[in-house]
C-alpha cells in the first residue's frame, strides 16, 4: 500500500510541473541546436559549471521559502564562501578549508535563523540587514580580489569533466530526499504551511526554521567555494547577482512565497531554465545589458503565464 | 502615558533625539545647525522614497525597485530636456510622469497578472538596470536643470528647499493615508485582501495607486538626489532600497501590511542618516562600515519591528 501511495504523490507532483519540464526541454534542444558542442564532454562540463552554483542557491532559497521565509542575503553568503575558501586554502590545505567554508555558512545561517525564529523579526528584514553584515565581513576578510584556490581543486570542479559536479548534484538531491523522509523534513513543510497548526501538533517550529536557515547558508557558501574554484581566486562581491537569480529560479519552479507549497525538483528545474535562458541569450550575441532587460521580462512573463492560461481554461 | 510609550513613531523620535544629544556632547560640531541641517537634507531623500514604500507596505506589498526608479529619474532628466524649456519644468514633469508610469507598470503586473510583488519589483529592477546602462552608457550625467539645481542647493531663510519639499510631501502623504477613503482602502487591502474585496474595495485600482505613488515618490527623491549631487550615475539610487525598507520598519509599520503610519517613517529616515553619520565619524574600513550599519539597523529593528507571538 505504502509504495503505491508514494508513487501516486510523486506522479501528482510531477504532473503539476509538466509544463515547466516541457519548456526546459524545449530550450535545451534550442541550445543544443545553436551550440552542437553542448553534447561533447567539454561542452557538457561547461554547461554544468554555469548551472551548478545557481542550482545550489536555488536549493538554498527553496528550503527557506518552503518554511515561509526568504533570504536576501544569498549573494553575500556566496561571496563569504568564496573569500573564506580563497584566504584559508593556502595555509590550511583543501579539506580544512572546505570544512571552514561549510562551517561559515552553517553558523551565519543558523544565526540569522535564530534571529528570525526566536526574536520574531520577519525574514526579509533580517536577511536584508544580514546581507550588509555578511557582505561587510567578506570585505573585511578579503578587501580586494585575491587569495588562491589549489589548482587541483579548480581542475576537479571546473575542469573539462562534468562527472564530479553531476555526482555532487545527485548526492545533494539524495540528501534532500533523505532529509524529507526524516521528521525534520516533514516539519519543514508543516511549519511553512501553517505554523500555528504545526506548533499545536507538537512540531518544534523554531528549531525547524533555524535548521532550514543553517542548511540554506551552507548551500550558499558551498556555491561560493565553487565560484572561487572556477575563477581560481576570491572576490568579495562576486555573489551579488545570485540573490535575484535564486529567487527567480525558485519562483519559476513553482515554489510559493507563503510557505509549504512547492517542490525541490521544481526549484532545480527553475534554475536549469534560467541557466539555459542566460546561456542562449549569450550565444545569440546579446550584450549583457540586453540580457538584463530580457531577463526581467522573461521572469514576469514566466510567472504570469500560468495565471493567464489558467484563467482562460477555467471558466 | 502608557499609550504614549507604546507609540512606535514617538519611540523612534525619542531614540533620534537621545542619539543627537549624546553625539552632540561627545563630538563637537555634530550638534551644530549646519550639520543637523545637512543630515536632514540627506534624510529627505530617504524620507521621500520611504513615503512610497510606506504606502506600498501598508497596502500589503513591497517595492524592491525603488533604487532603480531613483536612478532612472536622475539619468532620464537630461534626456527629457529641450532648448525651448528654459525653466526645466517640462523635464521635471516628464521625469515624474515617467517614474509614476514605472510604478504603475509594477502595479499592473501585481494586480492584473497576479505576479508576487517581490518578483514583479525585483524583475522591474533588473529590467531597469539593463535599460539604465543602455541609456547612460556607464558615464555620469551632469545636472543642467535650473529647478532641480535650486531644489538641491537653495536655502531660503537658512532652511533648505529640499527639507521644505519633504515637509510638504509628508503632510500630503499623512493626509492621504489617514484622512482619505483611498488611505483607508490601503489599510484594508493590507490587513486582509479578501475581506477588503468583499467589502467592496476595488483591489486592482487600489494596488495600482499604491505602486504609482511609490514610483512618483522615487522620481521626486531621484530629482533631489541629483540636485544635491550635481551628477547622476548608474548606482546613485542603490543605498535607498535597504534604507527605505529599514525606515518603514523602524517607524513601526508592519512589514506584513495593514498597520503603520508615515509618521513613523519620518524619524526612521532621520535615524538611519544619523547612524550613517556616526559610522563615518568612527572612520572604519568599507567592510567594517557595512558590518556596523547592518548590525545597528538589525539591533534597532529588534526594538521596533518584532512581530507578535504565535500563541
């Protein structure tokens, strides 16, 4: 009985996302047609590299939005991860440095989560002020671009082989599946959908929110580590664009702003859609300026379209 | 007495006065009239952006495109100047119409296309960012409009023109929010959109008005910023996004909508400028300055912006 119910729910979730999958597939085909090199190993590696950091921050944003929160500090957390990696790697070696990057994200995430959950300040305000504090910390750690990433790590993460990145992504998705199967994961949706009901059903809402913020922070700094590996050094303002893009990807993926509504696979598909869109625009030779304009329009259209179509279909 | 102490606008005003008095004794020159006037001039820009933000937040939304609209109005002013327009009045009106139009487009996206305010205004900010680089081409714009120059620098009777403009606009916004049917509709919409609709409030028109007002206020703020700086450039509006939201919340307006007043945003704006001035006195590195600013704003918000307990 249980397995069939499980697949029923999975099927229903996938069916809601079918239009999104269709659009992503269509754009991928267009991209592959414009740029046949995509299907070579190096082409796939480069595409994965442009997708990976956005996929990470989309996951980070999705976890928070499922609890009914939001983070405007994603970009500065990415920068923090990049500068921590670039400044510590030379002295401590790669393993300790990576652990430090993860710990930095975990700690800052948990701290903002504690302020949101225990002191009852709205997440948008805490993370907006937090973006200044975290961005300032990144500037203090590394005032100007510099530092270094061990060449072998750059080669593994940003070389011509996509296996490691795709493997990491699959690991993260499996980790998310595992987290959802634990009480903590169920509490995440419950706390987002209806915090009062969740609280009265005995769920530790505060702890759930703090855990979500901590995981989210860790994913952001991990994205920062990867961005630093891509460029070979650290830059204290490299993450700025990730804040808007993470929100856009998650909303394109059908995650609601009020919490408890949406899926991680949707968020990942949204990030893929955004990446392909940016890559296609780049490939069509559009200047970066026009990309901003197109991105703004596309996001609004993509978010508004289901509503417009839905109104036409339903009387 | 107890009711007075619970009033957040009053509390914020008291905090400002305490900080001014303490800083005035600690650092000579801080409490002098030219310095206080200078801080009020800076606060007038935040205050105007905050006026639009207050209206939008009370109506249950949020405007993340304010920074881009402020920049847009500074960049667009020279483009709208014609030789026969010697006073510059047409250019000023054109800029105000343009910024209001941008706000109205936000409102259309939110009310008709049902796009979430945060997405709509963030997407608008992205769109404008591209457009602005296209318009300005990365170079600064020099001010050549007599009206705007007067607004930014004139001091009739030793009292700055921009502060006077701020006072007049504050009066208008306060009357609009608390003494007109439209203001009551903003509060109703923010408190409970469904109940508001069922009570006969035209949700779409009200939403449109809120974002239109925000656009107009950003346009005015942009003109003031241009008048004070003498130059417009891409990024001139950037500080006003956090500042406007922080000023609104510091003033006791609930970010969830339906509760608050512009009377709180006024001291909130002054408080933010005061904090920035104090940090400049400390003479810290750019990174430390950001950390201090964020921490102080967060600390003050803990005093005034907390939401009610769940149980």
